[in-house]
């Protein structure tokens, strides 16, 4: 099957991820044009999607400082595949199958990107099931089952794609071999440093990374580096000491989202108290 990566985000960076995923929807570059895949979402604008993710987060029952807000999930086909065999109908089918396997109660937004040497689907997945407050996260066993089920579907329906079937369960995480990693490192480092040099703030740095196809990952609820093809590149090993911390901090979308989530929860508690008082 295609390689599946799931990156957890502990910050409510809904706007940033939604914009990144939908960057090629209705693009003027028709070679990159893509469509939107949704599950349990009713909006048809970027702002509407963000509002729905925020509203769903407000249903969370147990709030923690280190909680996960969203998952950035990536499904990639091998760069060695014959691209003529990868049709829009195939990508559409694989996107819907992945969302089905991910769970019907999931809040999901996705789109395909064609801007690199391999086709890849990106999904923004709420960390909570639709309007229940229950976790939508996957255990290691559930993640393995999802990968194996998707692999079986992929191989049976599209046997012509022969280069996208990694052996699950034999090698743990999907990472490039040592030689390939060494060749990648200088290129990735150069792209990170270029984004950092252009960044006007911490939030702008993340925006530039996303547009450079360098999705960041977090550690202890803080951005720690980027992950490319299963290989992690730490900021601490690439940027100057405390380089990231020296970038200006602006009022970010994450802070605005957190404030809106708190306001929605407060309104919900107020309504619940009113109901309880009327029932007495």
C-alpha cells in the first residue's frame, strides 16, 4: 500500500493545516488541480472548515495541556510508480477508502498534492470524534490494522501499482535507508534554513515550511523539527542555538482558536446550567 504517516499536533493550528491541504484546490496550475474530500463537515470554504474543527474541539470532556488537537495524516504512493497509471479516479477511490477505514465518526478534510515526484494525499483529522468529545486517536494496534487493511484493498483493486507495497510489521517505522538519508539531509537542511531566513515570525516560519512541503512535528507540545519520508530533521541540529526562540511571537491563529474554543465551552456550560435549573 501507500506509505501512511500520522503527525500529531498539540497546538490548535487548524487554519495553517487547512490552508496547506487545500493549496491546490481550484489552482490556476491545472497539473496540480485537486478536489476536496470531507467527512462530517458541511462547509465549503476554508474559514468554514476551520470553524467546524474548532467547534468539534469544544466538545472535549477532559482538557489537558499536552492534548492533541489535530492529526496531519499523509498517504503517499511510491515515486517509482508509473504515473500514467495513477488516475484521478484511483486517487479519489483511495481517499474515500482511507477515510472509511479511519472511521465514520471522524472529522476529516483532505486533498491530493501532485507537486512532488510522487502523488500524496493530505488529511486534517480532528483528534476527537464528531461531536462526542471522545478521542479519535489510534493505538499502535489500530494503526497497524488500518495500514494492513488499506494495503489489502490497494493490492487487490490496483495490482498494476507494484511499487507501493511496503512490508508492514517487518521493519517498524517507515524510514529511508542510510544512504538515501545522507543524500536528503543537505537538501532538507538548505530548505529549512531558507525558510528560517525568510521568516518574519515563528508562525510565518511554520507557514513557509508547509509551503515547502516540510511538515513539522512536535515533541512535548512544541515544534521540534520536520519529517520527510519518515526521516526526522531536528531544528536543534540545523538552526543556530535558540534560533527558533529568537523569532518574534505574534498573535497566532492557534491562540485565537484556543480562545474561541474556550468561549464555546463557556457558552455550553451556561446552557447546561440553565437546563438544570429549569428541570429542578
